[in-house]
C-alpha cells in the first residue's frame, strides 16, 4: 500500500467486500444451524472477562479475512508502539500513555529518555496521603470541622470516568472510616452545583477542580461559583480567604502554573501529563474521587485489572486477543454490513453510567473523517453509540431493536456472580434470585435479537405486527464478578478496542479537534452575548437567537 492509498484500496479490504456480498443475506439462525461449534470458535476468556462473539453475523472465514486486514493495517506494530510510549498521537506529536498510569511500581518504561513510572507512583502516593487524611477525619475545613462532602468539578473525561467507576464500585466503599460522600458537578449551567450549594454545609465541603488544561470554561465557571459560595460563608478577613483556598480546594491538572494562578495551594495540586488524554485519564490523579469513595486499595485493584488487560493485549495472538476480536466485530459491522448504530446494554445496575462513558470514549476518539496522512476517509468510521441499563431499555427502545428498520449491533454486559457479599442469608437468597432473573432477561434478549421468530415456540399463525426478523448481531461480555479488578479489565478492553479500530481506519483516536472548535466558537459567542457587540457578523439564525435573549433580559 502506498502512503497516499487508503486501507480500502488494499486487496484485504476488497476481499472482505466480496465476502460481505456472499454473507449479506445469511441469517444468524442459519449460521447456528451450520455448526454446533460456534461458541467454542467465537468465545475467549482473559483478565476475569468472558467474550462471546458467536452471535455476530460472521463465519470463521470472515474472521480470518478480518485478521488479515488487521495485519496489513499494522495492528501488531501499532500495539507495540502504543505500549512502548511512541508518538502515536500524530496530530499533537506526543505519546498516548494512559497504560503507563497502571504499571506496577517495579516496572520501567523509558519514554524519550525518561522513566515515567516513578513520577506516576509519586502522584499515586500523594493521592493516597490525601485519601488517608479524608478517611481519618483529619482533612478539616477553615472552621476546623472535618470534611464530609467532596464535590468533583470537571467535564468530559474529568467527570464521566470517575462518575462511572464510583457508581460501579459503590459496594466497595470502605467501612470504619470517617464518612465522606463524593459528588459530581459537570454542567456549565450550574444546575447540579446549585443543588449541592443549597444542601451542603460550606464548613465541611471540599471541591476538586479537575481539568487537564485548567482552562475549561464549564469547570471554571462552576469553580468560581463554588469559591464565591465558600468565601461568602467563611471569610471575615484576608487570612480567612487564604485558609479557605487551602482547606477547601484540590486541583488536578497538567498545568500546575494555572492551578497556582487560580489560587490552588501547591500542597493540594495533583499533576498528570500531556501524554494522558482526558477521556483516558481516570487511572491517575483524575481518579482521586474514585479513591476517596472506594479507598486507595480498591483504586489500586482497579489499576491492576486494567494492567492485566494491557498485558493480554500486548502478548495474546491476534486471533485470541479480546480487544482485537471486539474491534474486528465492529469493523465488520460498520464497514461491510453497513450497521452504523451500536447500543451498550449492561444488565447490572451498578454500570448505570457505563454507556455514557463509552459514548465519549468511542465517539470522541474515533468520530473522525481524516486519515493520519490528511486524506478524507472514503469509508465509515465510528458508529453512533448509545445505551442504558438493559432491564430499563427493554421497556424503552428495545421495540426498535426487535422490529424497527434500523440494524443495530448490541453489547450485552453482565456479571455472572452477584450478591456474594450480602451477610443475611434470606436477603442474599432473594437478591440472587433477582440476579438470575436479570441474567435470564439478558440471555433471552440477545437470543431473540439473533433468531427472531425462531426463538418463539410455534403458536400458530401470527399477524405481521407480531413477527420478529432477528438477525441483529450482538456481543455478550460476562464478568466473573463486578470487582475493582474486573471493572479495570473491562474499561481497558474498550480502550484498546478503540485503538485497534483507529489503527485499521488510519485515524488518530487521541485528539479531538471538533471539541476544541466548539469551545473556541462558544467563547466567541459568549463575548457577543455579554458585550452586545459583533452580532452583525454572525449568520442570520444565530443573530436572531442572540437578539431574542437580549430582549428577554431587558424584560426582567
């Protein structure tokens, strides 16, 4: 392949196009009739996870052709370059080293002449000291009362990852500590924060400002409001103001100088690095709210589970590599079966925010239309992702999945074991029964999406509105149990899936210029709104919308 040719010009891609024509009208039920070995052929285990791809619309021949495509696209070399700290983020000319954040302390990773592991573990040690101080009731506010509420102010990767993990690991909150509740405020309109400020005691509330650049307007607008709230309640003199800043704010950023300018005490600054993308950052200092909520030991278990998946990703052959196989299923659906919608369906209430987390991880990473050489991609890239808890979604959008006109790929996710930690025998038995009911629904839904009418016992003729076409592909991911370790493995699995797909599509999953453009234009528009100047330069629609706001403001 020449440097100017795109991957769709390679014979391996064209072979898959021809194969897709032969597969296009093959129904999943027929694929299961062809062989009783689909589950052994298309399921793999690693790092506490079991991946079942047997309900994908493919044959062994399909997978072989996809593996050939992965090899010619440079996936094996790409994995090596990612994990070695090479500059895989081409548009920003830097590494993407989120995997370094979960390396053990005795590891070594030299990146451009520096071993990055000691710095990572210095930050973890500082986090641990902060967490210990909170849990011992020794972190006190300006009036001497112990902090009871920690509010994370962040958006995007500085919010979604910590929010998702804290909720998922709620069962792992440590006992016998000073109680500290963790909360999240991300919306720039202030609605989440306003709720907290009406309920919380300023004497016992601390804010964590999480922003890689420390320029994110969403976060800083919330931070200014929080600062004014604290100062209004706690400050009588200049000394009090300094004490409030020291006892009620922690900063997490790759820009220590900007944290200092804002007033964050040096002792309360946690740094992460430019080589960590925001949506990949929960493994380091951005994960402070996780560590406060579940304890540092459980946070380290989260890192260990992710590192176990990293090692699997690095060492497993492509045909046994969970992230590679998951990625190839997506490539097959998007580029060859023209399935461009993907639903994430956890059958586990603690994974309530997992779909939202993946929406950012996948669509911000791979929602690109330009190759690494600057060409427009002549093929589709990231599908539209959405989802929610499967049991709830069954009563919402599953109608579209079963009988709509839109083909959709689904990921079903569930733990095999649940409620082992419940001490009361009777309660444990009842909750385990509910878990079995949940699993039954999970397996039944993927079965009906696969087989359609064939999944139903023959009950005589039925009208068309009671027919189900099936043939909707799905993946089932089972965790042994939802623990800090298996959650780490699960998140790392999807991170690496994103990278493999980006490698095949020849796009950069580590920048987000579309997001940056939105921020820039929003800043310019805010200046127009505030100053009443420059509106004539805008388009007609924007001009009239802004003028409508001005008129509404005049009526107050």
